[in-house]
C-alpha cells in the first residue's frame, strides 16, 4: 500500500532554530511539499511564513525526521 504523507504539527514542541541571525519557531511540516511553516520569534508581526525544508539547519532537520 502507498504510505500517506501527513502534515505534522510542531507548535506544541516549541522548536526554535536560527537562520542568519533570525530566530524562527517551527509550526508545521508538510511532507508532500517538503516545506515548513514558521513564525519569526522576535518580529513585531507574528505572521506565518512558508519556508523550504532544505533551508533549515541539519540539527533541526534531525528533530523532524521525514520518512
């Protein structure tokens, strides 16, 4: 059978990572598109941004472990 790719929610795990001096909190991971939804931690507006999974650091990717 074909394994269904699921959107995983990581908001409750409070995963925070840093890219070029900007801190982001991981909200959601989309396995089908290999993208993540993030929120800038120090930003004035708390809007959700979509970011490619490949732009994340290796240590953060190990916490997600897409299969």
